[in-house]
C-alpha cells in the first residue's frame, strides 16, 4: 500500500515537472490562424485547402477547423455586415484562441489609382459609418458633406480609449508584402480599408469618403473585426481585393473572391513557416 502511494506521488511529480518544461513556443504553435470571409465566394477555396476539416456551428456562424501544412487553421464565414463580423470574431477568439486573424474578401474601389483585381493590404481599417452632424433647423436640408467623423470607443486592457482607426499588425503586413510578387492578376498595395453597413455607388459620395477617411476600398466587415481583435489583443490584418470599381465603371466579378483567397493562402503559408520556427 505504501509503495503504491509513493509510486502515485512520483508519477504526479514527474507530470508536474514535464508540464513545467513545456516549451511556450510549442504552445503558441497549437493556436490556429483564423481566416475570415463574409460569403461563400470569399471562403470556399480556402475551405478546400484544409486537411482533416471539421465544420462547427455556433449560433448563426460557421467555422471550418483543419490544418494547412500541418498547422492549425480555422476558416470563419462571418456573414455580411458589421454586427455579423463582430459576433463571428468574438466567437472565433473565445472558441479557438487564435494566434492571428486575417479578414479578407471582396470590396469596392475608392482610390482612383486602383482597378478591379488590385489587392489592398490594410495598413489601417476604419469605420466610415461613424460620424455626427451639427444642429440644423427644419427646412435647412441634409448636409451630409458637412458630417464630422467620430472616433470609436474601444476597451483595451480594461481602459476605454477613443480610436480613429485600427492598424494592421506589422508582422502580418510583412508576411503579406513578402508574397506580393506571386500575385499576377493586378497590383498589391498598402492602403486603408473602409467599413460600414453601406454600399455606395454615387461617385460624389465615394469621392467624399475617400477624401475624409483616405479609404482605398469599402466593404462591410474589416473594421468591425479589427475592433474586436484590438479589444482582445489578437494580431489582425485586413486584405481586400477590388471586385468592382464605380470610379472606373468596372463591374463586379465573382472570380475576384477566388483571386483574393489564393493570395491569402500564400500569406498563410508564409506565416506558418514563421510560426513554426
């Protein structure tokens, strides 16, 4: 009886010692990269690249958990819109504890220098739907060009801060830029991704947003996901392809979603090499 008890104590001590020697780097590698897209056209190609894939649903949001090059990766279908993107991001962080998040997909062009199929690496993401107006009496009209951009309130480490935008993570930007020459469908640039629950086709409106916020493109998810990632201190990057441009009368092409996923796949493979060192 005494010998059995001593053997048990020895086994416990060895287990504790082993846990204490666990390499933090190994623990980091076990955390997945999360890749977000709002629609099937922005996620299906990436899902097909996963090995040992498992589909998981939380509420109205779907996730595909698997591996790429033996590294854990989760593809998240956020659904369209700012609220959906925020909810999906919270779930992704709480359920999967990601080492990084990349939000990617299609967008409409704002910058006249960009054309359909060009890709924007988000050095910043900004919510261009946040603004205020000064008082104006009845009958004075709606002067949207005079509306004033507002900061976003974000809780970071328990402290409330006002942010104008959300910067892309430097390491993720570096990884994205390292594979830009592999992309052959257009050019790859750093820029500002603008997000709001809006779809703007009025050229004067697009010009005004571009002037006020410096936006390269517009879509409906990135800034919202970036805000949640910032709250949780999770490295984040937005990558968006121009699927259309009202500025140049270039209509929507669904192939753009696949082009963007292919580029992001190269970014992911580069990150996996870095994380696996």
